[in-house]
C-alpha cells in the first residue's frame, strides 16, 4: 500500500494552523518564565468544588469578590471542572474560561475527577485497574472522564486559549482518591493524563501544572518528571508562608526551565488575627525571590485579600502583576 502524500500547499496550511494554535500557549509560558525577582504574578482561585459560579462576574466567584474588595482584577484566575458533583455544565465552565481570557487573564483549570471506582471523592480504591490491559469498570469510568475533559480543552484550543492545567490538585493529599495509594500511583496517574491528552488527543494548548501540599519533601516525592511538568507549585496555608523545597525548585527553574510558584496560598487560619497582605511581597523578596508569584485560595476570606489587611495595597504594588 502506498503511503499518503499530501500536496505541499495542504502541508503548509497544516503547519501554519499548528503554529497558530501553539503560539498563544508558547507566549504565555514564556511570559510566566520571565516572572520572579521583583515581578510577581497575582493569582486567585475563582471556584473550587462547591457551588461558586465559574463566571468571573458572578457574585459567588472569588475573582469578583477580590475585584469588589480591591478594585483590581487578578492577572491569573483558576476554576475547577468538578466531575464529582457536576454543579455546572461543561459549556458554562468553558465559557467562563473564555471570558477570563477575553478580559486579559491567564486561565488556570483544575480537574476534579470523580472516584473512578464509583465511591466518594475521598473513598479508598484500587487504582491498578486504570492501568490494566483490557477493559474494566474503573478504567472505563476514568477514561470517560478524561475524554470529557479533553473535549473541553479541545474547545478552548479551538478558541486559541492556552490553559495552565492541573489534573490532580495537591498530588500527595491522601484525603483525595488519587493519592490514596501513594506516590507511585499518583505519579502514574499524572503521567497517564499527560500522555493521553498530549499524544492521543494531540492537545497543544496545555501548560502542565503540578503541585503538592505544604508537607516537607512532597514536591520531590510526587514529582512526575521534567518531561511532564511546566509549572511546579506548592501549597502554603497558615501564617508561615512556607516553601520547604525552594532550593530544589530553583534548580528545576534554572536548569530545567520550569516555572515555580505558590499554587495555593492561604495566609492565615480562621482563628488568626487579620494579616497584612504585604507580608506576602516581603516574603517573596526576602526569602523566595525566584517564585513567579502566588495564587490565593478561595472558600473563605481569611485565606486571601478579602479577609485581611492592605489587600488593595498589595495589588497596587508595582512589583505585583494584576489587571487594571
């Protein structure tokens, strides 16, 4: 059988189309790699897995709450596609992501995959069937969810929207089903989603993000590998503003071209007194200058600028990147 040879004109059109689709993604990742050392990205989780509306103009969305409190819009916003509770349609999530991009924000997306064994999100399960040869209910369930998420990302790619995509939120958090069986399985799950989306689905608009809890050593223990990750993040909750693997992360930034940041930041606990948000900038400049920035958590105001002091002052600092 002869191999199919496409006319040069069609090959040229395909090449141009590929470059056009890839260009916004490359532009965003290049921009993010240039952050740190006096210029820090301000991010905000707009919705987690509850019923906050993904539309950034809705009163329940934390991007809206930050804007109402400070008069500024974060440069980066993140919404969660929740396949466990399914509080919104894929169309609503996709349109919300497009609105953020159209407003000038960098778009982040968390996947909240339902437990593929059919239990609750925090129920234990046997993860091995996902990787087994042949079909089985657990594998079929998870692949259906991946197909659904891939279709959403493909829709965004068709709109030329790049996405900072985190397939598993806090990869080491054993409260969540994906981490119940430890680092080896969590790494395999991340690699599976990456390879399925990149190689099988041929998606070109994904900036791959990975992060863990603030547990010391978690970033190293659960790292999927340099070939799988563009953005390395750490959670930090409470008054400590920690990043225990900072030196390791800086090596990844300088020698492996990675972006590093606080992927989830909650600057005090519920019982702590309101905190000066400018402490975040001081910590970056004096302790973690290589971080590209931070992403405030949602859920409740004591984590972020809406429930603490000098939020507007932080967002108006010339060293903090927001939108007008």
